[in-house]
């Protein structure tokens, strides 16, 4: 297979599978709509691994010939694909994790209506995400960006007959559109600054970056606008409110959204644009601040939630905040470390978040679609495989030493420590952000094991909705759980300290190689080891797990007592900081009031215009009776008018 064929096959196979699955919806074989998807995803995954091998052998990016998409005067936009180390890593995550989510979906969605529709949209989702990360220019990237947005809308609203699902789909679509406005304007600024080019090759070239360095205001504005797009898509504060509600979709779709597609798009976008952000320290500081703020707030909310999927949703928001924190630490000397840490955490997060969501789906499948942790407990006795796979994901998410989440969080803390100890303009800020991030890691360990103990420990309690036949999920659902659980335990060590494969692949990301050339700063590839930082993060993670064990592993009243003592923080957390209510009051109702006022003004203005339009007609009717049709009358009127006018002139002259 040639290089061009290899690259086109990666997004092309899922796209073809989506078309076939959609067509099968109109045939008697609609229950076999999963077959093209189960063939396409692994094949795309194999192609992604082949791309990594080709990159390792050639040491240059893989590209296709750019095809002219459209032309308008001097403007010409091409359509081409490119794969470097960064996009190769993303493709591997998307296709590998996506393959096992699709396999799990067969058992989970077996009795659901719209079976073929589900697999068609799922496959289109993966195709759009592949296109996004393989784009060689901003316009193709934006096409994939909008594609994943549309697919997420369709999957979140899959059960469209349910008002909650329909509302959640609209909310996700509209909130992310707010960020997309900023992204479009940011792309336009770059297009204008480069002389009307959207090609990454031009925008990230050493020549343009050198020019951009001389225009800090323009580049800062472009970076912040692009960041707005990432805030919406990756559910960062203040636009994260759509993601927890997106749980209304099928659980496997939620796993794909949270683990491998959609929310990771914003992280990829900022990683791809890292050479631009490096030129704007204030933009980097804002990215880091928003990331840590989001991570802390989402973790705080997750502490008291009762819905298992909602806990996992807020954990996704929080972990994405960690990734943005890492990306915001990317000074010229640390940019490769920062991008590597962020993508490394994205990679490990994909595995443990996928297994956590699928395990939650397995619980939901057995409990008759009940997911409220107050209605079941002790499920380790009933679902031993699901229990162990959830435990594996929980250990990784909590950052327990030597597991995946531990290594990737340590990479983030390491680069944050480096920038906080540097003599930069925002060193103090980064130090405060690092302390907050470490505290957030402790909260992560606590709420993760709170959910674990409340679901799988204690006396066996099964809700009435589960009937009398609650049991472990079928084999076709257990196999993906086991594979992803093993990955969530081991992938961090394998790709990190054992092989350093992440650093090697990130070094092959073309734009990052230009940074040292234009900033004249040698890039650092390794951060100094800090025993105190390592020890602190270990103590925080184990402390969070230990506290959750104390409060929830065995029946006691400590948690209830703590909630009563800490009444204000508890109510703020359980009510999600009232952000939805605040947005509803100030924005939704505010816009509704503005629309009502606008309608009223429109009505008043139209009314005034109609009054003036009617005045000649009314005046004509008033004067009509004195129009007698006699010439003598008209002559008298003329003479009278003339005399009156002359009198006016005489009197005015006399004054």
C-alpha cells in the first residue's frame, strides 16, 4: 500500500462503513449493521500503526498530494492529509479505543431501536475525528471539527423521544457553537496574517513564526480566539455545562465522546497550534489558568454527585483541565515537554475513561437502566468482571503509583514545576496553579473511589427495575472491558518510562521543530526529577483513596455528619455550583427578555410608521368635503392664500 493510499484509508474506511451501515437501515439485515463498522475500525487502526512505523523509518511526515477544493479569485484552498508524530498518536487512540467501544456496543445496543442508525453515526464520528487530526490546513480541520460536533449531537440525542435527551443534544450543539465563533475568527486572523493561506505548512513555517513574533498583539488575539474554540469543544470553564448533560446518550457513545473523540479535539487543536501559543506568554498563562480552574471546579462538583455516569462526566472535564494546564506551560524551552505531557495524559485517559464508562454501561445494563448509586450497592458479588475492570480504571484515574494515570500526571506536574521555578513573568502564578492541581489530584482519587465503593461494596442491593435476573454482562461486552482495563493499567509505563515512545513521537511533530529556530532557545526534553513533588503526589493520591475507603467502604455515618458540618460546600457541590441556574437566569432568560423587548420595539416602530403612512389618507378624507369642484371657489382660495402670504411678509419685514 502506498503512502497516499495508507493515509486516505484511515478516515475513508470508517466513512465507507458509515455509509454501508446507513444503507442497511433500510434492509432486513439492519441487525447486522455493526459488521462494516467492526471491519473498518480495526483496519483503520492497523493503518494507523503502519503510519507510526513509516514515520519511524522515514523521519519525515507522511503527506498526500493536496487536491484543490475550491478557488475564488486569488484564494485557493486545498484538501490534503498529513500525519506526523502528534497526529499518529491521536489516530492510534481514536481507532484502537473506538474498535473496542464498537464491539461493546453490539451487546449494549442489541435491543435498542435505530440499531443501524447508531452504528452509522458512530462510524461517521470516528471518520470525522480522523479527518480532523489528519488535516493539512485549518479549513479541512474545521470540516472535521464540525463533523464531530454534528455526530455528538446525533448520539447525545439518540433517544430523541425523551425530552431530556433532546434538550441535552440541543444544549451540546449550541454551547459548543459559542466557542466555534471564536475559532472561526481566529482562523480568519491567521489567514489574513499569512497572506491568505490556511496551510499548516505556511502558518507553522519558521518564516511566518518569525514575522508573527514581531506582532504580539495579533498573535495573542489569534491564540485566544482559537482557545475559545477549544474551550467549547473540550468542555472547559465556563462552557463545560454541556458535557455532564450529554450522559443522556447511549453509554458506549458517551465512552467514545469522553475517551477518544469530541472532547479531545480541543486538546489536539492547542497541541497543533503550540508554536503560535509559545509566542504569547499571556495566552499560555490564560490557558493554564482556565485549565486548572476547570479541573478544580469539576472535581469539587464530582465529590457529591449520585449519578455514576455524571461523576465520570465531571471527571472527564477535570482531566481535560489537567491537559490544558500542561499545554499552558509550554514556554519555548518546554514546549515539547508540555505537548508530550498533555498528549500522554490524553492517551492514558482514553483507556481508563473508556473502561470506566463501559463498566458503568455494564452496570446500567444489568440494573435496568438505573445509574443512581443510591439505588444499588454490593455489585462486586453479582458482576465480578465489571467490578475488576472498574477497579482497574479507578486505580489509574486516581493516579495510584506505577499505573497509567500516575505517569501522565507526573509528567504534567513535572513541566509545571519547571516553569514555576523559571524566572518568567508568571512564575508565581504557575506555582499557585501547580499547588491547586496537586490538591485537585487528591480530590480525583477521593471521588473516584467514592463511586467505586458505593457501587460495588456494601450489602447487595438491586433496584426493582433490574427484575430478578440481574447478572454479569455477556461475553461480547466483557472482552472490551478486559482489554481496556489491561491497557489502563499498563499503557502508561509502556509508552512512558519504559520506552519513552511518547517523547520520540512528539519530537516528530513538524511544527514543534521550528520553535527553537525562531526563539533561539534550546528545547528541553527531560524535566528535573523532584523527590518532593513525587512524594507529594503519591501521598495525595493514596490519601484520597484512603479517605474514600474510610467513609464508604463500610457502612458508617461519617460522610453524612461531614455533609451536615460542611453544609455550604456540600450544597454548592451537590447543586453543581448553581452554574446551570445562573446561566439560565442571566443568559437564557436574559436573551428571552431581550427578544421580547425587541419584538415590542419592532411593534411600536411599525405602529408609528403605519400612523404616518395613514395621515395623508385621513387628511384627504377630512379636506374632501370642501372640494366643491367650482372654479370660482378655487380662485377665491388662491387669492386668499396670496393675501395671507403678503400679510405675513409685511408683518415680518415690519419687525
